[in-house]
């Protein structure tokens, strides 16, 4: 399989979708970090995943590991009451038992995961350290982990220690099975960890060294090596999983179709035509930011309900003559016939969001309104692109939030969420940077949302004229703290050559104003 570099933005997007779906929690945040191993922070509703480059195997094998890791974390979110630190033996052992419990519970719902779990076990075993590289009593804990999880250990250990490990693993499995049978959860299992500590004859506060689970990152197993380890895992897990076909596990056909779609989408996302460096537009790097903070669900749902008929594509309209007579309308003195009119939105629109310092005090509400606008435009299947401008490190930057050919999703929302309102309003400079893009895309409407006066009115007037020369309808929406101020801003914008100017004093009115200018 040819190598390809999947972008973390794409991985965050697919992991967010999968984890939220598997866990049935819609506000989970996904972060990718190469500094720590995969883990879930329940209180923060955050999942931190190790990137592909830190994993073992081919590109497809790395993706399969990434995907099943996401599944395990989703199951922890769904079923765990707590996740302890693994710095000490007690937390390490509890988390290990919980991994097995949530795995068994998750398999009952997601029956197609068995082959991926077995595949993942194979790489997990390969990645675990040899016992001779783990010192002190931590070696006993590592051996317990390997035997409990895989039914095998890597390396040799004293026979007296092995008997303890075997006894502890059997007891741990019994507790996990009882928990599932009796619908017990994390707190119940936690009460039995002390017994395992006693069997292993270790201290519950024994320091567990950070496992260098990805120490062989980039190493690819040959198919022969993979099958060899897989054969051991399949045999040891036959009691839990039944008969496993190693050939089917190696191929991973169920996941490959999904991976292929992701690869194709990734290719589409690659730079097309002009690069950001050439046109002076930057794409915000995805940060660990909670985009749900700028989602006003009630506003979004209300707008979707209001424009539901646009989504359906048809609208009932009363006329003077037609095939269907409306008696009530006739009695009321209105047009007596009605017919269905087909509605379609063919307008392509580019939206530019002012993020100068003057918007900072209302930044959250401003972003909520623009997020709602984008959600509704996506709902109505309108072709749209979103840009923003702000000042960062004393430099004016034009940000690409969403390109026309990219779907509106949580990644594009994260890009908008992390932009900090700062600086002046250099509209002419922004228009100049965007000119090549607008010349190439030729949208029907170029809409600017702003709450201030531009730095250079004459320069803006010249750029507006140039953009109108491309056949683009130039529209400006003035934002003000009250009706008088908003109207004043809109009137001032009229003198800059815009085809149409509008005003809003309530940020929640932005979506309605914008949608009103679409050709339907």
C-alpha cells in the first residue's frame, strides 16, 4: 500500500465522529498528542489519542490501531465511573481490569469489533516491553498485565512469581465476569483490587514506570511476523472470542473501505491551485479547544425549523388560478388557488468575518451567531466559504475557516473558535489578499461582516470596485450595539461602493439577514 500522510485535522474529525457515536456522548473533545499515551479524562470529557506516527506498522495498520484505541476510550466514557492514574500499581491494575470489562460490554453492542480487537492485541503485545527490561517488583505488575490481557508474557520470570501472576490473573478475570453478570461497575471492581495486590505481594503505591509502548514506532511487521503473533493471541483468546480466522484479521476488509474513503477525502483536502503561502491566507492549526462553547443549539434548531421548507425544496404558494381550490382562503378574500413552487438555492457565497479588537467584548455571541449561520447554510446545502481576519503578533492575518469544497464540521468550527479578536480593520488589505481566491472561485456574493470603520476608505472603495468587476455582488453587514449605531455603520458602508448594505444590532439576527440575500 502506498504511503500517505493523513493530517491530524482529518484524524481528529473521524475520531470525534466515532467516539461520540460509540459513547453516545455528543460533547466529547478529541485531542491528538505525541507527548502522552492514549487516555481519557472523564471530568473534562476529553480523549487524548496518540498520533499515527507514534504507532507500529504500515499506514493502514497504524490507522486500525488508532481506530480501535478510539473505540476503547469511547467504551470507557460509556461504562467507567472513574479512571485512575497509572503511576502506581493500584490504579494501573484497576484500569487494566476496567479495560477488559468495557471491552466485553462493548462487544455485546458492537459485534463487528472482534477482529479489530484481536488485531490490536497483536500489536499491543509486540509493543509491550520484554520483562528483563523492567526492574524491581514493577516487573511482576507488567507480567500480570501481559498474562491477563494476552494470555502470554514476553520473556522469562521466576516460577514462584509466575504462580502469583497466574493466580492474580485468574482472580481478576473472575471479578470482571462477576461485575458484568451482576451489572456492577468501576467502584465495585475497585474494592477487589486490594486482593490482587495481596496475591502479587506488592505495594499498592508501587511506582509503575511509564511504558514505552511506542518505542518501536515506525517499525513494520512482516505479514509472517504478524501472523505468528496473531496465532498466539488467537489461541489464547479462543475461549473469549471463539474461532478466529487470521487471514481475515490481517486483511481488515471491514475497516479498509472506511480508510479508503478517508484517504480519498484527504487527497481532496490537499492544496488545490494557489497555496496559502502564495495568496497570503492561513489555515488555523487545530488546537485543543472546545468548539461546543460557541454552539447555541436552540438558535441553530430554531433556524433549521424556520427554513425547513427550503431544505425540502418545495413551498406552497397561493395564486389567482390553478388546479387546487382553497375555500378558506377564498372566503378570507385571498388568492383562492394554491400550488407547490420548487425552491432551490444556487447562490455561492463567501463570508468574511471581522475579528478586530472592537468585537472582542462580544466575541462569544458573535461566534455563536456565525456558527448558527454556517450550520444552517450547510443544512440548506448552500455552497459557501468562510474567512476571518485578525491581528496576531502585530501582523494582520486572513484566516481560511472553510473552503467552498470542504464540509462544515467540528474541525472548521474549531478553527473559528480559536481565533482571537484583535487589531484594526484593514479591509482593503484583506480584500487584496483574497482577490486571487475570489477571482478563481467567482462567488455570486461576497459578504463582509464588520462592526467598525475600515482603516483606509479610499483603498476599500477601489478594491470593492475591482471585485465587482469580477461579477461578484458585494454586500456588507454592519454590526452595532444598538439600532442607531448599527444603522450608522451600515450607512457609512454604503459610501464604499457595496451593492447592498444591511445592519443588525442583535447578533442573533445575523443568520436571518444573511439568508435573506440568497437567491431562491
